[in-house]
């Protein structure tokens, strides 16, 4: 049965925004408190006047009271007692349809079996129950960060992730497109190639390219001589410039600086991306990684398309140590 509605664009109004709270010291170790501080800053920005009702999901009982105390008295923040392996609700939670009258839930296998943590495969059901939204369950593996939506049925994704044999063995573009049409109302799927170097998600598109307006896709341009993804970014731009969306519009590009080379404690490049911004009611929250010039230019570029929203840069280096950023840890409920 084909979905009656395409998934709304992220810039559509929301009734709530789910956010995952860093909860497991055995995963985050010395970065637990810094990650919590960065998520707190995100939540406070989201919960600003006229913005989001935040549903902050806590993943284990030992940290519930601390999260409740931290946000006590902050209007618009609901702390939800949940269970998850880690905070990446974009991937483990459901994808909400128009008006949040329904949501789609999928199988989850720890990003191709790399990180299979207890409770992650139950997050979609927990969020469905807590939000009061009925779920339609689909018998294939899919993470929300693997897709981006324009609200008119155009879906942006990567072959590296969606056609990876560690998700749905035997999938072709045609089979994937059929599944996305039936589950999410996709009309046109725009295929990109590889994602960022060392991205454990196998190239999620929300680190690579994002719709920012009808027919307009933001994608990075390499920043600095040592940017490890320079060629990937240019390949993305070349591919997108030859594509059209579900309405027949030629894709226009908004190229924004990448954060450049960002490395872990072993000097290994990690997948830092300004594309992991979060579009909220009244604001766009942009992750930053220490390069003030690249962050400023990115924010200035986003301000040209999101003229009705405040562009808010916030640090995300501790969250990145876990593998993602603001978009990865959140999921919106459209009005």
C-alpha cells in the first residue's frame, strides 16, 4: 500500500522535537559530561520562545533524575524516561508523516552490525507510544539519517548506505525505490555515491547533502588543503547539478564550507560536517568543530535561504566523538 503523504520537509512546522540525552558513561567515558553540556545547549536553543516543544529521551534510569534537575523549570522541555543503546534517535526512531498522524518504523541492525546495542531496536516503538502516534512497521532495514526529504516526495540518499549488503542484501536501486515509495511516499529518489571518510554509518546523507528549500540542496565544499573529503564533495555537487526533483525542477546548489580536517585522538580523520544542522521552528542549529571562519561562512550561507529563522552555531566536538551531531540525535514531529 502506497503512503498517502510524502514525508514533510524538515522546515515544515513541528509540534515537538525528540532529542537523545547522553546516558551511558561506558560509551562516552571522559566525553560524557562534555557531550551532555553540548546537548543541553542544543535543547536550550530549541526551547527558546516560539520554538520547539522538546521531548528529551533519557536512555537509562540512573541518569533520569540528573536530566530532570538540569532542565527543571525550563518551559517546553519534557524529560522522557526511555531505554536506548545510544542517543542516535534519527536512526533508531520512527519517521513521522504529515501532521504526525502516523509514523513509519523500520528494522534496525546497528548500522550494518557494527554497533548492536541493547534497546536500540525498540526506540521506534517507545517513541510511538510516548507521542501517541500509530506506527506502520516495515520489514526492511533503514536509518532515518540515510534519507533527506523535500516535502514533495523527493528523497536524497547514498548508494554506499542504502545499497550496502550489510543492510538489505540484494537491494538494487529499483527495489530500494519501491520500498521508499510504499513506506514513505517517495516519488523521486536522488542517488549520490559515497559519504564521508570513516563515517561508521556507511555514508549517511545527513552528513553530506541536505534540502534547504524546494529544489535547493546544500552540500559542502572542501575547506583547507588537507580536507579528506574534498573529492567526495565535488562529486556530490557534480551529480546533483544534473538531477531534477519530483516536481521537475533542476536541483540548485548551495555550497557551504566543510569543517576541514578534524581528527580524533589518534590523528584519524573523523566525519565532522556542518550538514548535520537541525532545522527547527524559528531556528537552524549548526554544529561547529573549532574553525570559526568555516562556521561563520556556513551560517551566513544558510541565512540566505532560511530568512525567517535564527541561525545558531553551537559546538559539537564532544557529540562527534560518539559518531554524529545534532541532526543525528534528534527527530521531529511535524504539525
